[in-house]
C-alpha cells in the first residue's frame, strides 16, 4: 500500500520550490545584461543580491588589499577659521559595522569614496595634484577642469573627469555632513576633505614594533554644494545615529 505524504510536507516542498525558482530568476536577472525589466526592479534586486558587503576578490592573492583608507572632513567659516578634522569613515564603521552581525552597506560609503578618488589621485602627476590641493571658492570644477586640461603632459581626459566627478561628489557629501554635524546656522562657507591611507605592516616586519606612516591626500577648499534630490533631514538623522 502506497504511503501518502503528509499535507504539511507537500506544502513545505511547494514553498521551497517557489523560493528556489524566485531566487534563480532573480540571480539570472541580476547577472544578465541591462534591460527594461532589470531597470524596473534595480533597487530591490540590488538589495536582495547584495544585502550586506560585496565580495571583493582583491582580499586574496596575488595582490591582496593591504591599505585602510579613511575620509576626513572639516568646515571653513572664512579663509582663516576652520573646524577640526572629523574622520567620517571612523564614525560610519563604529556605528554601522563594529560589533554588528548584520552590517549595513551604509557603513562603507565613505571608505569607497576615499578608495576610488585616492587610487586615481595616485596616478596623477605632481602638477595635477597641486591643482586639486588648491582652493576654489566659486566655479570650482569648471576652473579645475580648465586648469587640469590645459597642460600638454596631462593625464588622460577620462581620468581627469573621474577625479573631478568624485571631487564634487565628496564635496556634496561633506556639505551635508557639515550641515548635520556643525549645524546649518554655524556660518560655514566652505568645506574641505582629505583621505588618509594606512598601509598594513609588511609580512617581513610582523615581529617588529613598526607602524607604517599614513599617507594623506589633501584637497583644497570647495564651496558648499548640493545635488538635486539630496535630503538634508535624512542625512542629518543618519549622522545623529552615527554620533550617538
């Protein structure tokens, strides 16, 4: 006599089948080429496929990640008076990553910004780096672009555009941070940022009491800037959580 499977087992098998089918469909859509269907569900799809941290294969050989990068921000009241530097990456990590079993990707935003602009900054020549370290209080990125593009021995235009895009993006971040951290009525007129890189000790030095010197990449003062659809209140709420 054939034994009938329990109803709950059939239900469980059906539910698992539906979940597996949905997961495979989401995976196929995620790894497939861009199309209208993928664009329509981009945000929920990214949240599902990349819930926490993306795997970075640079963690492994042959060229493992060996540098910790941080983004620091300060505000300027005028050409002479400024606030202290604030390590915003440290704030993010302590609030969203440290001792957290389910860390949010919010906790690595500034580290990614610092990494991307730092890597490209390192490929620029000395004159281009001096330009980025200069202060620009108005028409900052148009003037910077004109200065960087005029040299005959300049870097490729794609690299210059990349660095300028991140310079402006980080300035917009610094602006929101300044409003949230020091207050919108603090009287700040400019912001400034820099990145700091902390190399890991070499394997050969593992038993020696040596701390490699951090490398700082300082960019000049920039005017306060906001992109369309930036939400000051939401940003301020996030910074408040970070600084508790």
